[in-house]
């Protein structure tokens, strides 16, 4: 039997980053910032591989693609359509794409030349799947079955309009049936699962479900230098912001993988941009460049979100909220996305990258008991012993408190100490808090909730008018002990 050579290229969690941007890399005991990413360079790499491999290449996108930067969000994802079609992916799945509502996501999906796949997204009224569950592609004589799984958290922890009219499942119950169908009825040679559940969930899924050959992982922004093998499934993930592509070279024989090699490709400045895609990127950006490029301040302390418990980027945001409202504490999502900002002038584009949804600033009153319970729930959703119960990004971002906890403890037993303003929390006391988005302080907590007329971006700009130089000190708000 003749062997079949095949290359799978993975993009995940690009978050709408159209062009080169600052990215964080680690060297020894310190961080370095270099330029990376951009769809024109991504296109170059994929086209070079297609040429070198005689077209035996699958280009797959794990989602978090059409949301995250101003030009993309302003167009509700449509600005990326000609760029993505020019590159020519074979399939994708979704997460933040639901941020425009299911109707707009369906519209964008129909504009693309390749399908959005999700075995776990159902119409609430009809019970029918909203998107195709799988696609079969023939590459070099081999039949490849691609099965999609969208982010399960869309209808569980994200704002209500993300999932209006739909319900999401984990996909673990559906997946074995689709694998059986593709193997037995469609006679595919390879099963590829295209997922946005997150690495811990996907590793557990692969351990439970037989028959997965390759699982492309998304959501958790892992830069995997080597794939993980779980129950014979090859699992890998490739960073975020389009700064990296994952490449998996496979050798197939009689419907089995007999050899493979993997590379995490950094999309750096040495890669020549694809001129046609570069022109499309400029077309998307040019109407907004003058507004986005305006300098508003100077970054003294690099701002980034690459820390699980506390980050300089979110401390900057939360300080602006407290400065605006005078509240005792501030909260925001544990977002992962948002390209780093090294020491340099700060632009309006940077602000939109920090919080592209630009939600209104809100205030509320929280009792000490509510604060404790809210934080315990967030810790469980971040560090649950069962990966299937992990719901979201990093730990909720906080300012004005100091929490000490045990990661390894059971649910509702993690917090060891909690202080507000340097004093141990009083369960019966009401505290004034401010926040952004429904995930900052969920609706089941607090009283006297009020939306202000000021949005997050406006709050950041007001803060910058007072303090042109941004030097951020971390406050040990969340501490694993």
C-alpha cells in the first residue's frame, strides 16, 4: 500500500489581529517583545506549504477569528471575510464569533467559502443543528473527516445575546456517533476534530472517546512546542493573535498514522507578506487608521495579559474604573486576548485591543458574603478538578482586594483569606464596586446595579488625560499559596 503524505496547518485564537503586532516571548528569566502575526504573513506560510507539499495541505481554523480588534468588531466580523477567503481555509469553528449574535454569525459563515463546523450547537426551537457537523475533504487520495466542536461556554457564562435561540453541549456524547458514521459509512482514512473547548477539556475528551486521530485544540492560547498523545490522538494548539501557526506532517498507511512530525511556526517579520492579502488587510484598516493611530500616552510598564492571576493590562483598566467611579473595588473578565503593549507610545488602537467590546461602566453594592461566594465560584470555573467544569479564561481580574487561596482545594474551599482595603472582609458589610460586562459581576450578585453613561474606552481615555505615563504596579490581588 502506498503511503499518503499530508500536512495539517492550524490557526487558532487569532482574535481579529489583521497585521503585525507586538507579541511577548520568554527568554530565561525575562520577557521580550517582538513583532509577530498578520494575515498576509500567515497566507505566505500556508501558500509556501501548499506549493512544497503539492497541495496536500489542510488549513484549519479553531475559531476566535472574526472578533477582537476595532476594524473587525466595527464591521461585525465582515472585514475579515475577503481576507479569509483569499487564504482559503478548509473549515473553522467558533467562540467569540457568537458575540455578534447567532444571526450575524450565520451571515458571516455563509459569506465564507468554507464551512463552520459544530456538532454541539442546536436551535432551541427545532432541536436541529445550527451548523454542519462535519466535512469530508480528499487530499492526495486520502479521505479526511473533519468534525467541529464550538465553545461550550457560549450559553453558560457569556452574555445572553451571544446564544439567543441556541443551546450548546460539550459534544462528548455526539462525537462517538459522528466518528462511527465517518469511519463506517463514509470510509474516511483520518478523523480530525476541530475544537474550541480548551486544552484541558480536549485532553479529557480524547481520553474518553475512541477513534480520534488528530485533535486541533483552541481557546486556551497554549503554545505547544510538542503535541500531546492522548488515547492515540495527536493534540496540539498554536498560541494566539495569529502570532503562530501549528504544522503537523502525517504519513498515512491503510487508514492509520504511521509517522508524524510537528512544528510551531512563529509568524515573524522575516516572512514576506503576501501582497494580495496585504492589500486586503490595508483595505480593512485604512478607514480607521487615523483614529486608531492617535497617541494618547506613554507606556512605562509593559502591559499584557499573559498571567493567570493578575496582569498589568487589566490593572490599568481597573484603575481607570476606580478613578472614574470612586468605588472600593473593580472587576473585569479574565480575558486572555489582547496583544501586549511594550514600552512605547500608547495609541487608541491599543485601548480597543484591550477591550474591543467597549461595554458601559457599571456600579453595584456587594456584601462581603457575596464577594466571597462570587470569587469562590470564579476560582472553581478556572481551576476545577474536572476539566469539563472549567468555564472561561483566567481568574476574574480584581482591584481593591487581596485574596489568598489553594488551587488544589475542593470547590468552595479554596479561599484562605480575603481582605478589602487591607482589612479582613466583613460578610455583613456592603461594599461599593465597579465593573465592566456581565461577567465582571454576574447578575446573581449585588444590588443597586447601575449602568453609567461612560464606556470602558472613554474611562481609559479620561484616565490617560490625567496620567499620560502609564506605570503599573501589581497589587498581589489574587495569590496562590
